C-alpha cells in the first residue's frame, strides 16, 4: 500500500512533466548559439606580430606596414650596388618580399653583397642609408619560437602568413653588454607575406608630363625643348592649318603642338632589375 503522501508527490511530478511536454515553449527545440569559425588565415597572420614588442615602436619612424603576396617558388633578381652582375634570391626571403614592395612603387632600396661571406645586406631604404654606425637589420622569427636579428636578407625563409621587420639601427656608443640592437632602432617597416601568385603589378613606363608655358598675351601651349628660345604663338588654336601657314608667310611664326618623344623606363637605381 503506497502512502498517501508519496502518492500525492508522485501525482504532482507527473502533472508537472505532462504540463511541460504540452507547453508551447518546449514544443520546438531551441536553436544552438552560433559558433564563430576561426579563420586559418587570421591565425597565420599572428606569426611575428609580437616582434613589434622588441623594438621602440613609440619613438621610431614607421616607414610603413605592407601586406604582399609572394610566390615562394620564384627566384628574384637583385642588383647590389657594388656588383656589375645581379644575384638571385628566393621569393620567400625578406629581400624577396622587400623587392615586391619596391616594385609596387611604395619605396626604394639598394643592397650590398659581401663576396667573402656570401651575404646580401640592405644598404638603404628611402633616405635611410648605411653608415659607419647606422645599419639595417632583419628582425624575424626562427622556427616560430624566438626572434633573431641579422644583416643577411637571404638567410631567413618566410612562412605563409609571417610578419617580419626591417629596422634601421643607430649603434653610436652601443654597448653590447647592456643593450640590444633592437633597442637602437630609429626607423623601420613591417611586411606580412602570404603565399600565392604575386599580387603587385609592376609600374609600367609612361609618357612624361608635357611642360606647359604661357607666352605673354598668348595661349598656353607645350614648352619648347631645353636650349631653344620660346616662339610666340601668333595663330590661335582655333584657326585651321591654312590660316597658320598664312601667318607664317606674312612674317609671323606659328607654333604647332609638339608630340612628346620617348618613354624613358622607370629607374630604381641599383635595387634590382625591372
């Protein structure tokens, strides 16, 4: 015989369960909260992001931060300033990535090659040039575990998504016992690389702008080549060729528009072949 109190409790529990099953709030299952998928590319970009903590980021000149796509299978041709012949570098090296940035027109650079040690170093980037105590270094991760700093711009192979820094250090009165070269950085730039086909379009040579001049009381027109005197414009631009020739035979001088000749190629000093 079931006690009355136990039976009453059992009855109440059954009614609650039945009421919950018929409740509209439980008629349809609730949707699970959305889980934000982690972008693998965003994770790869974290490689080397901590390097800026190794340099005086708040006081140094930041030349720029660049994202480039490189082809790791491609070799790039770089012409050092002290050689008549170019040297090759892998596209996945710091110098290869820097060359991609330079070919996009963002900056200019030069290199120097040490023949005895087979090292290719950065000689200058923009106005920051090599000096007795002013030197360019490559700051990067080694095996993604700890950072390394060195001058050879071909010594490190960049991984997909890696960020590295090029820093310009002033080592005047530098004391190796108490200081780090990264503390002496006065300028620098960071480059983040992704593997793929190169995404930067090289600069295409174009026609230079035509210099204009306005003769006294005349109409603006192309300037004469250097060394030739300015010729007065006696025939307005709206007149036809016969009128211009008539003014020429009457003692006047008609200046016809001149075509710009030649399309000099883009020059980048000795930083590399275009």
